[in-house]
C-alpha cells in the first residue's frame, strides 16, 4: 500500500524527507549494524556516511565500547536495541570518535517493527540545536529569558556562520569546564549562556573586517577589540542579564594583565571570563578560519599549555586538558 500522495514508491519519498530534515537521524538493524544515516547526521558528526554505513555502530562511532563507567550505555540507540527501552526527548551527552567532548542533545529512539511485531532494528532522532536547549533545562530560567539568548545567537549567526557554530562550541566547552569545577547548576547554565552570546558585540563590526584574509590595519584591529565592550553594552539593556555583562566585557582579558579592554589581571578577571578565554581560544585554534586551516589537536593543546599563566588561567587550562584526555579514552 502506498501511503503517499505521490507517484514514487514509499521508500523514495521517505528517503527524500529524511534527507531534508534538519534533525540528525540514524538507523540500525537488530545486530546493531548501521543501515542509514541522513545528511544532518553526517554534518553533525563531520564524517562521511560511507565510513559508517554497513559497520557495527559501536565500532564505527564508539571505539568498540558499548558502555563506559561515566554514562553507562554510550549510545541511546544501542540501549534501545539491546534492552528494548525507547526514549522520548531524552537529554543525552553524545561523545563519538568524531567529537572531542560530549555534545548535549535531545534524543528520541524507537524500535522498528514488522507487521507481527518482530523487531527489525531501531532508529534515533536527534535534536541538535541551541534552540532545543530550552527543553533540556526548562527550569533554569523562564523560557522567555532563554529565548532572548537564542535571539542573540540567531542574530550573530545570521551575519557570520563561523561565529554561530563557534559560539555553540564555546558554550558547550564552558558548560563542561564549569561543571567539572563543581559550580552549582545556575552558574553552569550561566557559563553556557555566556558562551552563546560572548561575541554578540561583533554585530557592530563590518563583515569585510571580520572575514578579512590579509593582516588587519591598526584601525581595524581597534574596531575588533571594541567588540567585548560593545557586547556588554548591547546586553546591558536586558536587566536579567546583568550577571553576564561583566563576563562578556572581560572575555579578552589576559591572565598576566595584557588583555583588553581594562588590562585586568589574575583573579580580577571574572572566573567565567577566564573559562570563556580557554574555550574560545581552543575552539578558534581547532576550527578552519578564512585565513588558515585548523591546528591539529596536539598543537592546540601545546598552545594552551604554553600560554597558561600568560593568556590563560593555568588552573583552567589544567582542568580543560585533563577533561579532554579523559573523554579521549
Ligand atoms: Fe571575542
């Protein structure tokens, strides 16, 4: 029976839909072999589907480890096929061989059954977007507050795709560092929000300067340096964001006092700004930019260590590196 008002067979239409939706989707059979991943999943993983299709899910994405001590099952999809437990909008941390640290996502999984109820496999449907974050921790702040932060994220992304993806990663790294430092949930969430909006002041900088491949003139550099104050000033119009403002203003201060805008030193720099500085630099180094290719991971880590106590708070560098090493295991 054809369930579609179309000339094509069902599976062609279904495939077109799956390929077009923004949510990452992955499907396995009951032996956990990957049958399908859609384009959004490829983009999320930054991996080619040919490297994954037809392989065992655990081998292709999880180094052969079904579970680990920290999170139990490494993949909610695997848990579904092995235990029959299905998830609906479940917050999960996904850490595959393709990402350095876990990504917070929401997942729904379900078993795929034949007519008589025989299980053929399982499918996972992910929600991978800063906008979905409000479903993960709806109690942290009134949703209208979070929506304001997403609006800023959107405004930044509309101008500059690098900044949008960058801000989300900085937010995620900052959240993980804050968690690891034992901060309370409210501060951990604040660290995430600071990451999302930290470069909002770049809205005031012409795109040709932001994306310039040749060296900047001193005037242009001055303009770019103004983005931390500009960001704080934009956010100052929203009263409930007052805790974020000093953090954003100080996110380019350096631990030895040679940063901007105020030349703050050591503990004078807000702790969340010191966290942002490490997350921001690490993501910038490990991403392709208009003027250079991404650094290899080892080089980026060496740079963090080399600049510990100079640009960065050495304690935070230690925590971050220890965290990355642990996730790499
Ligand atoms: Fe910045």
